[in-house]
C-alpha cells in the first residue's frame, strides 16, 4: 500500500473537561482532508498516546476511521516497549479496520539491534496489515540501524519507515539498499525537502495541521522538478516547522490549532501548556498564515 506523500501525525482533541472531543475530532479530520493530508497517523506521540487509556486509543482509532470515510488512509500507532502489548494493539487495530500500523522502536528498555528486529518482526507477523517502522532515538533511547532496517524491509508486510533520527546520510543508505516498494518518510517537518531530495517519499508531519496545503505544494513542486519553488516554500515554512517544537510536542501545535480556531484543547500532564512568552513567539510565527478575520489571545 502507498500511504501518499503527506501523512499527518494527528493530535487527540480534548474537551474542556479533558475527555476526547468527538465532534472536534470529526471537524479536525475534515480540515486535514481539505488541506492535503493523504494518511492520518492516530495514537502516536503527537496524539499524546502515552497518556491515553486503552479505551481512549480504541475510541480515537474508531472515530478516525469513521471520519476519514475512505478519503484518507488511517494508520494506528501501536508502539510499546512490551512486545506482547504491541501485538495486542496491532490485532485490535486490524479488527477495527485500520489501513496500517506504525511500530516504534521499544523505548526505555534499550534493546539490542537483534532485540529491535525481533520485536518488529513479531508485531508485523501477528497481523496482515501494512507496517510502518518508526525510529526516533531522541525519544526511545534506541537507534535502529541501517542494517536492521534493511533486514526488516524484507518482511513482506513491512512497507515503510518513519525516520526521525535527523540523519539524512542514514536515509540515503536505506533508500539505496532497500527495494523500491519500501517507502521512507521524514519524521521531521524541517527535513522533508532534504530527505526527499535523497529519495524519501514524503513526511509524517505535525506542521500539516496548520500548513498542510503549503507542505503538499512544496512536495509536489519537488517531484515535478521545480526545485526553486520547493526551496522557496521550504524557507517560508521553516520558522513554523521548527517553532512548533519550542515546547514538548504537541503543546505548540495544539496552541496553533486554537489560534486557527480549530479543535485541539489543552495537553495532559506531564505536559503543560505554553507559557505567555512562548504563546507570543508562536503567534508571531503564525501571523502570516492566519486568516485576517481570526482573533486570538495575547496578540
């Protein structure tokens, strides 16, 4: 399965009382569908999956599948440092009708490369769904090597990689040494253009919540051979793509969505909302993209 170019690692919208905002989830997915998202990634880091209950993860995935209504693919994050638990979540995602699963390298345990391989293999072979591997050493403390990634790419239903190590050389090696059907995605918005230039297919994006159309235009320009236009868009988006990580994700993107009058709500502890100074910095970055009629606090 091809997941497209623009995948959005979607937030979990919360109501004022801290529960999942069902109506807001539908509205946000409609917005993402209208601004270029090809595939939704649900229950990942940006979704605050570590602080969602098992019932909430199931609820969010079911809501997303229903709201996407076949217009977009839906990938379920089934990441855990417990292989048995990941397998259980993968099977549940398959039963609910997800189009794929995303499996992060086990965090905290610090497994060996063989341990990472066996974890990924066990989860992938437990279901028939397409699998996206997710390497994010800054969060997990474990960096999946080029060699391990290549071995895993030979598993029939492991079809993609979200690479968030920030290492463009690594992406170059993986693209060069895997089959054409194995797709590599940038896990960092600001590295979308550089990674695509060496063979990545697209991005699993956070910024696409608010600048999805612009992200899509940048990637289309690159694949169409208009490098200069792609570079121009990249430079215009760069302050936002990096600014959204001024605080632990998804704190800033939730504040940005609120500025755009889109559903988001706050974050759950242990994350905390932006400070007043951070909000001011964020709103200055967003100002060129905000509709003129939009009013927001602390302007």
